[in-house]
């Protein structure tokens, strides 16, 4: 039997469906995918408050025949709001997040923890619509409920404002004719030997496939072992001018952010990036001593991380004439959002914005390029080329997304030892981000 997720998995790559059914032990679910699933489940539960007092059709962990039977019983009993309403048709089982009867007509709602409708959501709702209308009540309309990106939290969550139902009937109707054929072919795939499918775009889009490791081993990519030279092409005059324009005292700044779908704090919106940490290296004069300071918010749900971060940042950067960041758009956007959300600090934050200077410029403009940077100006390419002794490899946290998810998890962690260990890892990671900038600028100064 297929389920909604098996059907969409199979549409994306029949081999992935086959492996899921026959070689599940080879599946590797990354931490970020696990976090996405966990978020999806809790958002689904939250959305039930949009249509309260419904009956839950699924009693076990996963929907199955019993849930389908309970759904039929609820419909016969005249229940008008059913959560996880389960239906089976043409060997395919689906559970609709919310099935609602209004003035005698049925409507289905699928909940997604995103800020908009994505193409993959349409395939997802289309199979549900097909199974429900094939085996259950006729549907008047089908909606996808996602976050309302313009919702700003003030106090308690307002569920009716947080979610935005969007009518998706038209696009899903266009897919209906293909569904019986798709089901037939996917069921056939399951009966046959492992399909041979070359790796491609489907392995990373719309999600990273959880069998990537397995397929990579099977068809190891011939990695080109081209030695990339570290010979530098340097436009001396441009770099010297860039360096000469830097005024002291000088700071190097980097933010880490968390981006919860459901706004956790007042004055924040779905998936808004909330700075919770920064690292700052400070040098008062050219060739002077460099000191480090940092901020890492308490993982306390009652305290907005920005409340203490902003005044400390203003205080610690007050004397700087230049504030280096790497790729200015990110920090500038965060500061502009803090100006909007914390108007009492607007002028001081504006003053920080005025002093930001982008250290990426010499690399983006090609003033300093090396073959080993592979045409990229990203710090992850520039740093190993210029300062091979500095590396993220030995750190537990090596990228911003992991830092973000890790900090989010701390809000719900009771293990104090784990909390303090993780906070150490976060501090080390963010520290390296600004230390990298210090070292890169040192190289530029020597040109
Ligand atoms: S890694 Fe790619 S080819 Fe392999 S099962 Fe997944 S999507 Fe299919």
C-alpha cells in the first residue's frame, strides 16, 4: 500500500520509494531534516486550534485501517471537524490534517510550516484530494494552511492570524488525471527489483534525499583530483586603498540567528531571523592588541534574545569607527529589523549600520583571487586559501544553520550539562567567524 508520503517520495524518485520499502536500514536522516519533521508535527497540532473542538481520527502513532474506520464513524455520527481524517482508496492511504464540514459541505485543510505554498505542496494535497473524493465525501474546496509572513506576535499567539489558508483547488484539479497512472506505476515499482536511477537534481530538491549516502556509495562520483594552485592574483593598488580607508578603532562583527516558524517572542514574525549571539573582535589602533567579546543569549523562553543583545552591542561598538562584517546584507538586514522592532534603540542601531564595512569587497571584486578559492568569495573558500591553519573542521558546530537549530533545541533541553556544553560549542563557532575576518584582514594589510 502507498501512503501520501510514499507517493510523493516515489514521484520524486521511484528508487527512493523502493529503498524506503525494501532497504530502510540504509536510510540516513540528517539532524536538520529531523528538526523539519518535528517542527511540522507541532505546527500541525497548533493549527488544530484554528478549528477547535474537533475529533482526532488517529489514535495510534501512524494512520492506518483503524483510523480510516474511525473517520467513517465520525462522519456518520455527524462530527463536523475531524483531525487527521484518514481515507484509503486505490491502495493509497492519506490522513488529512483537518477535514471540516460547513453548511453541509466538506472542506480539507493541509497544514505546512512554511510562509508560502511550494510546488511540492500541490502534489501532496493533490493525492489527498484524489483519495478523499474517491472514498469519502465530496470536497467543496481544498486549502493549504501556511504561516502568514506578515503576522507580528504581541503577547499570546493568535492562531487565526498566524495561519493563512490558501485555496489550492485549481492547481490540484489539474493533477488529478495523472494520479491513477502514477499510483499504478509506483505500486509496480515496489514489486520489481531495485530500479536503476542515476543521481541528479531529485536527490537534493525539494529535499535532500535520505538515501544519498547509499546511492553515492553505489555510484561513487569520480572526484576530480585537480590540484588547485594557491598562487595569488593581487591587485595591489586597489587592496592598499581598501586597507588605507579603514579607520580605527576597528571591530569585526558576526551574528548568529534563530528562525522559528512560530514566533517565540513579541515583535517577531514567522521565520524572522532573531539574532541570539554575536562575536566581536576589537582593535583600537593599527597593529594594536586585539581583544574579543561576545554575547550569547540565555535559552529562556521568557526573554527575547534581542533585548539584552542590542544594548550590549551598542555599548561594545560605541567607539569603533569601522565595523567589519563579511557579506554586509545579512548583518544590515538584521540591524534594520531590530530598528523596526525596537524603535527606542533606532538611532544607536542606525549609527552601527553607518559604520559597517564589508570585508568581502576585495574578494568579490577580484582584487585578491586564488585558484583554490574556485571563483567564490565566500568566507568558507577564502579562509582556507589565505589562512589554512584556521579551520572549522575540528569544531562541533561548523555552520550557521546548525548553530541556529542547536540553540533552538536548548530552549527545550533540561539536561544542564548538555546545555552548558552546547553553549561552549556555540561560543567557539561564532568566535572563529570573527577571528577568520581578523586573519583575512591581516593578509590584506601585508599586500
Ligand atoms: S539519492 Fe537520488 S537517486 Fe538515490 S534514491 Fe535518493 S533521490 Fe533517488
